C-alpha cells in the first residue's frame, strides 16, 4: 500500500509536532511493508506537488493539529484549491491531534473532517484522534520520542487494515473526559508543575516578561 | 465595545450586514479585512512563550488585537466552505492567541488557556452554505476558549443570486 501523507500544520517542519507524529506513524507503516510520500503545507512551495499527489493517489492521510476547535486556516486555504470531483477514487483519512488532553476537545474538528472527504470526491477512512501533544515541542528529545512512540503501532495497524475505522484506533483517543478526582489532581499539577515548566521554557527562549503579561492597554 | 471583522471579499451583502450591525448597540466597530494584510497563524508560540501577548507576525492583525483588548463581543463575518468558515474567516480567529496566555487551567469544566485580559463573546455571520449546527457549536466552543458565551451563528439570506 502506498500512502500520501499531507502535514496540514502551519508550523515550520523543523518544529512541527505533527511532523514528529507522522515520522513515528510512518515508521509503523514501513514496518508493515507500506510506503509513503510526505508533503508539508507550512512550505507553500510544496503545495503544487501536494495537490498533484492528492489527485493522483488513492490513499491519502492528512495529519493536523486542532486550531481553535477546528482545522487551521492554512489547511482550509489548501483544501480550497483542490478539485471537488476526481477521476480516480480515493480514500481520505485523518490524524487529528491537539494540545489539550481530553478526547471531547477534538470532537467538533473530527465532525468537520468526517464530512469533508465526500465534498472532495473521496471516501472517509476514519480519523485518529488524540490530545495532549502540545508539550512534544517543549520536552527533551527523548521525552518527545516517548510521546510520539504510540503512533508507530497505529501506523502498523493502518498498514494492515487500511483504515482508522477500527476499535484500536478509537481506543487510542483515551478518556473522553477525566473523572472529577483526576481533573482535580490534573488541575493542581497544571498550577504547580506544568505552568511553572512553561515559565522556565520561556526563559530559555529569552522571554523577559511574565507569561500573563498584558502587552496592550484597554483604552476603551 | 463590539468588534465586527468582516472578511468577505465582495460587497453583495453590505446592506444586510449593516442592518445586523446597527442592531448590535451603540458601540460597534466594523473592520473590513479584505484590503488588509493578514497572515495565517504560524503556530510559532512566540505570543505565549517569547514575547507574551505580542504576535511575532508584524502585519495588520496587530491593530485588531489592540481593538479586542477593549472589546466584549467579537463577530466574524465570513464566507463558507465545506459547511464551515472559509479560510479567511477562520484565519482571523486563529490569530487570536495573544488574547490568551500559555498557562492552563480548568475553567467551566474545560481545560483551557488563561485569559490574558478579559472574557470575549463570539458570534458568526455567514454567507453561503454553512452547516448551521456545526457553526453554532463552533461559536460555543470558540467562546469557551475566550471565557465568554456564544452570540450564535447567523446566516445571511439576502444579497444576490448566489445566496
């Protein structure tokens, strides 16, 4: 099976969490004998080639981060350039991830993606949904690798089944919502650990202001 | 203060939009973005982690963020594609990140970023074949991000033949 993977993240490839997810996923694909080609929409120079690959192949996966509850505007712009009818039938599947953890955060984005393939003349190959990916970028490389590792098994599974419409892929999302006690604990961890980590990370970027700095005055 | 970001490329619904806007109260400002230089969000995170509250992209959106700092309501007027906002309408929402900060908390039952300034209510006025239910729910979810409530999604009905 040959698969066209399109990275729909607007962030440059070098720092793209989506790219790291794709690399791990693709390792799994290859382990099971599939091949792939990858295009990244953050580089507009790749758009023509990505569009050609979309039109000429029959198995396409778009991987993307959730941006304000749905698809990033850059990906919408690319989708706008695709033909709505095609000569060659194709299956379109998605890998949707988000910074926030709980599954229900991604469901509106998933709903949009479910309805999308039919509007591009494609069939729907399912959507692999997972949250909790923001810190891939802010973690040490070995920790980031641990976070993306589970996608490798999903790559193998996709190579075997040819779809994300499987029980395993559905389970991959994890909890739809944390139970209240866990939420309470996570809330404390966010306050006492995670947010402090962000502050330190920002200092590493040369940030000299507090993270909650009010940059502009309310003059209304 | 209510800010209306009109991202339509044509004027064929101008009268209807003006009527809707005139019903939004006294303090309303409509900004037409079609002639403005507004990039998509690059997801660089600098507005959260390097220069808190200030976007790394130096374009016309900075004027919009400054306005939003003094606003309570945000309406996006947008064309639709695939049942949702088109990329121009979505673009002005994706760039709103400087209004939030990096810190995460549970707020109203959702894990969310903290508000940098204050709450903002969100509404959509759309042209073309929008999925009403999808857009309504998107307004609700987008408003949760900004600590406010949804102002709903309103379809433009008049205008020219392509309505």
